[in-house]
C-alpha cells in the first residue's frame, strides 16, 4: 500500500495518553454498571444472558473486522482528521506487522476505549434485559481486548493461558490471522476470527467496497 509522504502519526504525548486513559476508565465504569444491572435483573434467565454474551462476542468480531477492512481499503494516511488517527495505524501494521508488539497496553486499547465509551453509555440509558445486557458486556470486553488479541497473534511468545485460548479458537490465533497478511484482502476480523469464513465466502466486504466506491468514497491507492 502507498506510504503517504505527509503522513505523520499522532505523537504519544501525555495529553493523548491522559485522554485514552480517561476513555478506559469510562469504559470500565460503564461495563461495571452494566454487569451490576445484569446481575440484579438476571433471575433465572442465565441461558438468555449467555446467548446474548455469545452474540455480543461475535458482533465484536464483525464490527472490528469492518473497521479493519475500512482502514485498509479507504482514504490515505495523510487524509485530514482520520488519516493519522485511523488510517495510518492500519497501513503501518502492514509495513511492520510485529510493530504493534512493541506498543504498550494503553496505546493498544486507548483508541478502542474512546470509540466504545459512548456506545456503552447509550446502553446504560434504559434497561435492556438479560440478553442485550449480556450482549453489550461481551461486546464491550471483546472490543477492548481486540487489539491485545491481535497483538498476541503476532507475538513470538505469549502467556500460557493466552496460548490455550488461541488454540481453542476463543481469541485470534496466529494461524487464523496469517491468512490476512498473506492476501491482504480477506480475514479482516481479528477478535476471534469466527466471522471470517462466512464474510469471505459471501464476499461481503468486497461487495461493500464496490458500493462505497460508487458512492464516491476514495479507495486506497495501491503502489
């Protein structure tokens, strides 16, 4: 992919880190409030809450896959506003896949927390019931963890528990993710990778790309 001469990542200043930390605190508070509400209203609806959690985890895989696909396929690193914050990290990752293993946890999770905070806040406005509360909690935790899961899929060594979760297919594994770096046009989902097979078989992102291009969205210029 094209490396934009004017592309400059947002510096990791204390102010940026403070904002990201506030986002993480807000997400933690919202998730705790959602969990407390879910426990208080759960009753005997354990199956409903568990089903919601499973759906929420799958939804996170699809949602983060969509963002990953969008960041890979549209705009440029020097695009005003979104270039340095959204586009540049995705392009940099393809130039240096192991680069994210050198990032700290705040840098990995901070942007996700900032995007997730208003979603979780909206979920707290009114009771959702066991199914949707379970879905929102799992969705929030999965979105927050996605960049960590992605990072671990590139790491040379991971904790034993992480390796077991990867082997069980509960989080993104190196084997599952290798397909994306081999082709760059498939396997965009990086939470667990569960949704990749269906999305790729249906060519969902390829179809969306054609629609977005027709609507005038600037596709990424290839080298």
